[in-house]
C-alpha cells in the first residue's frame, strides 16, 4: 500500500445473517407483532371468513413492512429477505386454508412462520455489531478523506513555501509522547534530498502558525533511509520555557552519549564525547557557563573519564572542586582545573606526552583486542579537555590544542571548546574542521550560527526564547541537523524558592561530590608516568591558585581543615616555569595526590584497619540508637591502630553520618583529648587509648601505678 491509498481495513470476521443498520427498537417490535397478527388473520377460514381476505391483509402488511424498512434505511437485500420470508408464510398458509385445513398442514405452515420469525429476530440481535462495524467503516472512510486532505495540504505548503512539487506526506504521523508535537515523514521527488529544505525552517514555522520556542527541524534519517525521504520534526508548544532540573546523579560510562538536556519529543539530548569533542558558541549571558556545568556533571558521572579544564576565569570548574576544598567532601570531581596560563601550558605539554605514551605502550593492547582506537574503561580512562573561552588562551596553547585534536583521537584524548563567536578569531581552523559536535546558544546575530552550522543552515533564532535553550548536532553520530533542546538546570535560582527542585539544586554539587567521588577513576599508570610532575604535583600548584590571594598566598582559613593539613604535608612543587623548560625540569619528585582509600594504595595491615573502620561506620549507621559523635570518633581513631590526624578521620565520620560543618571536628577532637578519651601528640595527631585512662595524657594527674619501678618508699623526684 502506498502512502496515498486510504488506510481502510474491513473486518475479517465471518459474515453474519444480519445486514440491518439498526439494533432492536420499538419499530422492530411493532413489525414482529404485525407478523403475528397476519398469521392469526390467516386462520380466518376456520371462522368461515374467505381466505382471500386473509391473503389480502397479509400482502398489505408485508408492503407496509417493506415501506417501514426502507424508511429505517435498511439495505435492499435486507428488505428483500424480510419480504420473502413474510410472503412465503402468507402464501403457504393461505393455500392450506383454501384447500381445507388439516392438522398436519397447519403444523407445517406454523413451522414456516416460526422459521421466518427466528431468522428476523436473529438478524436484529446482531444489529448492534453491524451498526458499530458500519460506523467504523464510515469513520475510516472519513479518516481517509482527512488524510488525503492533509497530504494535499502538505503538498501545497511545500510547493508554496519551498517551491517543491510532487512531495508526498506519509499518512502515519509520529505523535510525541511529550505532547509537544509530531514527526511527519515526507517523500520528496527522487532527484531531491534534505538540502532542498535548508533555510526554510522559519518560513515553514510561520506557515504552520507555530509559537516562539516551537519550530520545524529536518532530519535525513539513518543510513537505510532513501535520500529523498525527510523527517520533519514539528514542535507545536514552547518546550523551551521554564527550567528542567538535572536528573539523578547515577554513574554512567563515556561509551554512551553524555546527556545534557531534553529535546521536544521528550528524549534526552546527548553527545558522544568519547569519539568527538564539541564547540559551544553563544553570546554573553546566553548560558555557556551553565551549559558547561551541566555537561561537566555528565562527564564526572562517567566511571571511565578523566576531566581536565582549561579555565582561566575559574568559573567553570569551581563548583566541582569547592565541595572538597571548602568542606572536605569526597574528592575534587574535576581532575585538573588549570586556571592560569602557565598551568594551561602544562596541561598541553602533559597531554602531548600522554598521547605519545598511549600510542606506543598500548599498541599491543590494540592488536590483541583487534581495535583501531583505544577502549575507554576505568583502568584506561578517556581524557576529555574542556576549554572555556578559547579566545582567552595564549597562541601557543591554541596551537597545542590543535595538535591534541589532530593526534589524540585514537587514544581517547578529546577537546571541547566554547567561544563568544564562531569566527577564526575565536575558533581555529583545526577546531572547526575536526570537531564534529556543535552546540549553538543565543547569539546576537544569526550569522554566528550560520558559521557554526555551515552545511546545514542556521536554526531559527525564534527558538532561543529562554536561557538554556540550545541547538545541537553531530556530523558523525547524529542528530545530523541542528536540533532544538533545553539544557538541564543545575542552579537553584532557576526554580521557585522553596520548591523541591530549588532545595535539591542548592546542594546538587555537594551531593555530586559525596555520591560520585567513589566512582571517579584514577589516571592509568602509563599516562600518569608520561605526564610526570605536571600531573602528580598538580594539586600542590592548583590549590594556591584556587584558594589563595592574587599572589598565590594561601592560609588555613581559606579551606577545610583536612585539605589544609594535606596541603601542608606536601613538598613545595616544582614551579610551572621550570617544568615548561625543556631539559631543565626534574624527572622525579614527590607527588601531591589526594589519597583514596583503596586496596591498591594500602598494605595488608591497612586493609585490616580499613575493615575495622568499615565495620565501625556500618555499626554506627545501622544502630537503633545512633552513636554519639564522641563515641564514633573514638571508635574510628581506635580502628586506625596508630596516631592519626583529624583530617584522616573526618571523611570517615562524614560517611557515617557526621554532618557538622567547618572546623567543628577539630574542636571535637580537642574536647575528646581534654576528656582523656583521645591522646594528642605533639605533631597534631590523636590516638585512642586501648583501655581506660591514657598514660601521660595531658590533663591527667599521674598515679602510683605509673611508676615503672613499682611501688617504693622513695619520693618521686
């Protein structure tokens, strides 16, 4: 069946006796009563009434019934069937009575009458089904006319607006489950393809009377779809108004598209960031930084992706590292936030070394697994470098980014960029040519979007009604044309104060630090070794940039106590200027990594202590009456089996439910030391006593039992 034929399907049920248009009705009951009256009249000869009178009455009644059936709209064959049954009965009984009624003849005639009556009653019983079937047929015929009318309307519309003659719309329309619109399949003349519709989005949206925020977009379909078939996505409601809260912080993989919003039909908008980077272009205030936060959340949810930011404004990365730096929660979710020009240069240098090392040292792995590109998995994570405001980067950094884009594809080192404009002043030629993903936000001139989407045509500017509205595409993974989408909101200010979404967004990045820190991957040994001190000492260099003053001076009051203690324990890092000098930088040095409690980092004794800590935490969380903070701290210090700093115990306390804020845990430890429940060392560590009182603890009066030589008469000197 072609798309122009009427989609009418007649019932495949077996045909029945009934052909009436009506169900049982008062009129039908009158007809049956008349039939009975006729049969009674035909017995008139028994009362010496001429049989001709009875036959005449039967014929008159039959004629009346025929007229009634026609008036009720019965089909011709129904009328004939009824008239035949009545006339047969009338004729037979009249003949029998004229010849002289006998018991056998009267019984036979009565059987004829009963059979005719049964047939008519049975047909009326099925009348309702026939009525419904006929209404459905009428509806299908009417629908077919509507479809044909719609097809003709589409043909006229495409002819009037786009100058295309002979386009045929498929009668099956895909209604979106969101209720915002539908997708219509259009078959163009065989010599045309989707390019024939480029540039007509706004004109078609106007002709269809679509609101701002709605619109028309085109899609050529997958590889199996003929070239002349085009899918028109018609958004009839403004789905871009309001804010969409970020979904659950569930772990995922970079091998799947990284979601960042919702398209009109309710599906998630996403880009495959393992195989491609993206360019995001938008004017000031269009929401680029908010979009990068949303995409960043998608990346840090991946169990197999390292995220590095070149962010000299420090806006894009701050929300991902502050939960750790300010509150000591989890670990920094961004693995390397470079906020100075020299730090950005170090990232480029380290990425070059990583690409070279991965290409050589993983060559056997590629051969063994028979793949061209390095797989992304937790033990060999992909590396995604995000560049905020490309124009702010020095020229040598831009050259380095171009090199990474060209050479890093096969070993999962990708780059994404943002800029105010899509000109060569903001986006280099290499970025433009080799970056398949495109995200357009509101711009001050449609020509910017035309440059961002040069081969597909700029999207209709009318869709950018609210912050967070984007048009996105991918030339390699799809969608292959600019598709409107609404990015997830991650900030509380986008929602009504006091609402559930407002409350959740207030702590979204704090929750992300708690929930996602355990699943964040470590850099593989091959890559970390190749990056050298630029990687292993990065946090010792970065923390003064993020939490220090304009000159990089940092003090304890600018960060959480556990972070300060960790930072204070690191050796002074090699300066970036020295690391960037070829042949001058030291090859080895002490790292400054933020520790993770895993089996790979601790010995057997530490594993046993870790098991004790886990047991203490689980016991504290599952106890009917939760332990006090004092008891919990003592148990966790005891589980260490050695003196420990408060910064080592604090994360364990948080896991067990301790939610006190800045600096109170140190105060708790000091209080427990004064109570003799913890022993404070000169180096700021604490230890839990094995039993009872602690020998030589501060604030305790020594007793006789403390004399190592036992009791004696000599005075203590």
